[in-house]
C-alpha cells in the first residue's frame, strides 16, 4: 500500500502542469553505509548494509494572500536495500501557513524543537556514531525519548529576527492516546551571528504516571574551515531503583574543512550516572572520529570509527541504538547484556 502511495505521488508530480509544478518539489536523500561491528556479546551479524534515515518526499507552497502562503510536506523513510522493507514509515509530514513577517504555523508529524537543537550540534548525525544513542535518554529501564518526531503536533516558528528564532510545539497525544492523558510541550530559542551560535530547549512530558522534563543547551563557533560545537543536557529518567532520578549529558565536537572538499572531525559524548540511590554505574561514553569527502554539491562519501563504553548497569546504551542504524545494531548485538560496542563504517550520501 505504501509503495502504491509513493508511485501515485510521483506520477502525479510528473503529470502536473508546469504552472502547478512551480512551487511543488520532489526531493529525497540516499544515505547508505557498510558497517563493521565489534564489541561485547556480538551476534553472528558483525557486518551489514545500513540505510540511514534515507527518505523521499514532496513539499510545496501556494501564495494565497499578501504575506500568507499555504505550505505542505509529505516525507517517508526509505530502506535503501538494507533490510528489504522498502518504505519505513512517515517522517516530517504536515500542512500549515507561513508569512515572512509573522512566521510559520504547522500541524501534523514533526521533530520537536528539543530534537532540532540536538540535531544541529551533532557532527555525526545519521551515522553509526549518532549522538542520539546517548541523548535520547536510554538508561536502566528508562525509555524517555528526548529526540522525538511526534504525531498530533502543532508547532509555531518565528521568522528570523536578526539572527534570533524561537520555536514552540504542543503534542496532544504522545502515545496515540485519544483522551490526551499523555501530552507534551517543547520550546527552543536560538541566536546566530558572525559564526557564533547559541541554542536552548526545554521539553515536558505529561502522563498519569507523572510528569518528566529535560532541557539542553548548545553552542558553537565557525571560523574559516574550523568548527567547534558543544551540548549540555539534563533530563529526568525512569529507573529500576525505588525512585526516579535525573541525568547530565554533555558532548564536544570539532571539525576542520580544507580544500573545499575534505573534512576531518571528532566528537565525544558522555552520560553521567543517574542521580539517586541504586543508580550507580549507569553512565556511558561515546567517542568518534571521521573523514568526509565531498564529490559534488549533492554527493559525499565518508568513513567513521565509533566506540560506546557503557558502565556495568548502563547496558541500555548501545552504539547506534534507536538511530538510523537501529535494525542493524539490534541484530548485531544482544542489547540486554552488552557493555562495550564499536564500529567502523563507510558510507555515501546523495541528496536530490
């Protein structure tokens, strides 16, 4: 059924008159990698092909009044030959309105402002070294996702005001619960000027079991070919001990681009122990080094080596878990017992 939807959408776009096509775009991203895994409790699958947040979509805009346009986007995840599943589920898909002077209002499925701040400061996003393996909030029995793409989302984004922009979102159903017993709020604000960038975000999840919240702050600086970024996060965590706690996460990354095509980069993230008695040895460390080579404006290749070292009772952490590599990682490792995992990955990224 999903394949038929894609086929119909592409056919409609091709068949549309030129006037209608003017503001409608078919776009996508192919991100394929070959990953070699190693570490504790490695299963038989120690190497595999990964399709990392590959996608296809249609987006458009129609001017309907002065300073008012209708916007829409439909985006689907695509498995580029990794598991033979074809279409992997909806990504950012919404309808809304936008205007240069007042901003953008959308409704549908979308990344939260909290997630967008994290993505901005991750130098290895969508690779096997993706920092979400730590920042999502995986610890003990906790599974609080602070890097979510949520359904039933209404979001507002201010226009760029001299380098400043704010975003706010309300999620009416975090768990597809029609009585709104599990909803969420997420906000962010950021400022960029002269190569310097600073962003902050706060998010709260509400449920019958209790409210949980998190915040993160990111900062970075770019000058010439150099780029340095940092992120700090504090988040509530559901634990297996008698009482829940909170956890600090921080990361640093640096990259250097030279000759216009070559980029060397490195990144380190660490999660401290969850606070509270009984939560000792619940942290983890993630570090990565990589090299990117730009073949053209739309195509690049890369190589990455990454390592995750989890504490004795922090085995909820796993390199690449709940990122673009989820399926491959879960097949490579026994997540319930693994403490240390590492991988070498080579990949290609093409945008169209």
